């Protein structure tokens, strides 16, 4: 029998069939409901919560509706630019939130106002966020309704559909490791459930036994796309069993059923160490947002629409409370008037507040402002003041006062923190062994570090993690399903739960399915949360040419990511650099992409670069290294290209041309000052990298050096890079920026 106990390794089937059997559907999913549309519970049924909680839930659902209506009006008046209401879905939000514990981590979408109210979001916080003033916890950076309550274990609302789903299992897995009575909860809509992130999230959560609840509000529409065009199967809950996930379908207009289902799902997740999928069936009464008019696309008639409104969660729960003498018209009128007064007063106070200082446009992109953001902030601050008539300076905090202190030294490149230089014995080794050693040290030093990726448990396709699973256990050195976007998303969840996530993408060429998670989630996390949330994430990936890789095993994608603020990018050139920089990346509070030139993995370095200190040490991120001094031409590269630059410099020396070779080491933030100092000495610059020349990072280096060194240049800045074609198997030797091509450029530059 197979590893799962069935006839084959990949399935649970225990018998053969002599006839072909095609299965189109599983058993019917009944809709769990206890409170009918007239607000009646079954005879003898006892509420799973107190009468006081019953009233509080109603009050919050009503407040949600009142706040929604007021803010819609504010948008129509042009006082906020956008709004997204929650009408008809209040019970799915409030009921589920009430059944959770405050320590449970929540990953919302954008129709969970009731959940936020239950967790304590105030009318003032709501208004400050929608206005985007200095009282907003995210410093005015997010679109309306993108609330965040990190202090209450609620992550920022996700605008891109479904991206939170593979993140939640990362936190849920952390809680499982800790044997904690906590769950991670991802809210999602029926449209977002079609995203690839959603399916990979279910699979990851199932494989890892993550304590995660997936709560889908199936309201029938994703903007104008109805469920008829969204999926062909039986809704969302039916997908759970395919992944081995306990699943339930609930009447999302029934507050009691929502509460019971969420409470029981939470218990199952913690006790059994499993994800649970809940599908809350409801109806979106509101437009999708203020940007559309649902009357133009709704499939229901006006009469049917009114029927849905009448059997919605607020009218239904009101009927029950009335029947129990817990509520009446006078209480209802008082509640609605008080809610309106609260939100009106909060909005008035919010409009009187200023926008945050200009510097907050730049802070939190990284833990500290690197040199280029410090430089840009100082430039922006001075410009806005100089051209004050072109900007609404009175609306920003501090612009009507003196220029804030500016330290020119902060705009100098190089690391903010310089670790002590490595000491102690060294060992001649390869890059692959140095990386393995670094990973082992990191796992040893930090019991909350987790290493995972495709084939990592086996040691990885390049054997960088060999032996680590045996030493640190399968729960910390984990194979991952083949889904790069989920690997990156899972890292976010681990990080938000306080873990150090060390993820591996098997090849840099395969990183692009994770592009959205890296660029729109990992890179932006600290910025949109105003410093909180995910950060301690390293994504390792073998990159660049290997001699036989062709277009899908040879790419150098660093420039794609260099364009995205919030990421640090490191590419080592040898074993000593690989170990020290990797340990520094793992210790860094910001997310780091660590690209490893795979052609160097087993290269035997005869120089000191192959002598690797045996203990823990870090090399500074953001600092370039002059690996060969010279006076005539500056050569800049990184990774495996540095070897070619050194060989070309040696060849040029035989013709009397002295070249200075600089290994950039860090692409972002790059060490402009070291390059600038060299170019001011030599008067010439050649930048070389394997990636295609157009829009490669060499263009950024050339432009910046041209700005700083224009009067010192003796020749045009040149680039020797890959051609603007895909990486060709048969033509690799002519595609690569070879020693000969670099040497030819050196001669041309020197003769200019």
C-alpha cells in the first residue's frame, strides 16, 4: 500500500473498479440554520451566549449599518473618495467575531466592519482612517475601509482578493507548534475564493495541519459577476473535503448559526490540529462599492431584492429580541440616533485633524530609512516648502513650521548597523556548505526559526539544507507543496506570529507565481501597518547561469524586485560572503531576497573568499566591497559576474590598464558612495550583470553615478550585460557578459 494507506501513494482509494466511474459531485451540503426568517428558534433551544451578548450583537450590527449609511453620504458629498458598505452581511461578521477569542489572529478582507466593532474599533478610528488624517493608525496610507488593529490581533484589510488566505495558515501553523489555544482566521468573499491563492491556501493549511479558519461570505456577487459565472461546482464549502478539510455551510443571515458554527470550528481546529472551512450564505444588499451601481447588473427583480433585505440579519435578529422582550421601538430609535451622533461627531473631529508629516510618506518602508529614502525625503520636504503655492501645505502637520532637522550623514550610503568583523578559525569550503552551515546556525540560535520550501526536507535540489531536517525536526525544516505564492504567503503568517521565516524558491526562474505575495504583500506589510506586522522573512533562491540551464533555469530577476520599495536584495559572490550575508539577512528585521548564483555552489575558491569562519558572523547588508583596487576604470558587478570582472581586470592589466573591481553585494539598498568614490578616482565606469541590459539594475547605477560624477567622467558610462532576449541554451556563451566582452568594454572606455 501507499504512504496514505491506499492502493497508491497519492490517494486513499482502497478498492478497484472494473467499470469507469466519473464522480461529478459529493454529498449535498445542507445549510446549517437554527433561527428562521421570522426570528424563531426551535422549541427548547438555548442560546449559546448570554442575553446581554445577544443585545450587544444587535447593537453592533445596527451601528455597522448606521455608520455605513453615514459614510456613504460623506462619499457622495465628496468628503471621502470611496466607501464599501456591509449591508446584509452584518451577522456573518459580528457572529463569527463573537465566537472567536481575542487572541485569535484575524486576516480580514473589506466587508468585516462588524468584526472590527466587536474587537473594539471606535467611531473615531473609523473616521480617521476613511479621512486619512494623522489620527489614522496607518498614517493615512491606505484606501478607505482598510482598517488595522494590530494591538487587537487584526491585520490590515487586504485590498487584493485572496492574498490573506495563504498568509493565515502560516500563523495557524505557529500556534500549532506552540500547542496554543489560538486560531488564525481568514475572511474572504466568494469571488476571492476563485483566486489561485485561495486553493493553495487550503492545500497548505491541510498539509501542515494549520489551526486556521477560512470564513467565506458567499453573498452571490463579486462586483457584477454573479456566482453563476464565478464557479461551476457546489459553492465554496464543497471544496473543503477535496483537501481533507472539515467544512460547513451556514445561513449567514442567522446570527445564532454563525456563532455556533464558528465556535465549533474553532474547537475542531485547536483540538484536532486542522483547518476548517465555513461558507456563510448571505446576500449583498449594498453596491459593491461607491464606484458601481448594482441595479445595472443584479439578476434579482426589485421585489426579490426587497425580500432579501427583509430576511436579512438585522430584521431577523430584531424579531427574536422583540419576542423575548429584550428590545422595542424606543430602544431602537435611541440606538440609531446615538450611533448617528457618534459617527457625525467623530467625522467632524476627523476633518479638523491634519494629514501626517511629509516624512511619514517615507517612514516604515524599511525599519530605518536607507540612504536613498533619506535623500528623497529631504528633497521632497524642501521642494514642497519652496513651491508651497502648488501644494496644500496647510493640511500637513509641520509644513507651516520650520524645516525639520536634516542630517546629511543620514543620506550617506552603507549600513546603519555594522556588525563586528568575523574572528576565530576558518575552514576552506564551498558556497553550498557555507549556506548549509548558516542555515543550521540560524535554526540553532533561534528556536522560532522555520525553514521550508520545495524539497527542503530532502536537502533541496542543490543540497543546501541537507541534514537539517534530521537535526531540527520535520516541524521546523519542512517540505512545501509546489505553490510558490503559498510559500511566500505562509512566510508572512509565520512572521506575523513572531517567527523567523526562511523560505526557499527552488529556482529564481520559478519565483514569479509568488510575485504578488512578495511585491504587494511582503514588501508593503510594514508600510501599510505603520511599522507592525511581517518583516523577519528571508526568501532564498538559486539564480543566474549554470552552463546548461536555458531560459527557465538561468534567470537573474533582481531588477524586477529592485523596483519595489520595502525589499532588500542580496547576491553573494563566494562562500565567505554567502554565510555572513545570509546570517545577516536572517537577523534583519526587514524582508530580504537572497539570490544565490548556483554556478558557484560547488566552485572551489582558492582565494580567501573560500576561507569561511566556522562560528556565527554577519557581513553588513548595504555595503559594497572593493575586491581589486585600480586607477583607470571602475568595474561594478555582483554574484558570479564578479569573477568575470576580476578576470577581465587581470587581462586589462597586461595591457597597462588598471581596473578597480567592486562587488556591490547588496542591490537594495546599494552602496552608491563606494561606487561614487571609485568613479571620481578613475573617471570611468562599467557596470556588468547577467540580466538583460534594458532596465537592468545597471541602468539605475549608471544614472545615479552620472548625477553625482558628471564633471569627473572621462568616458560615457557603459554596461556589459545579457542581451535583450530570453536566455538561450545553444547560445549561452555569446549571451553571457563574458570576460572577453568586459575586456572589450574596458579597452573602449580607456581609449575614449
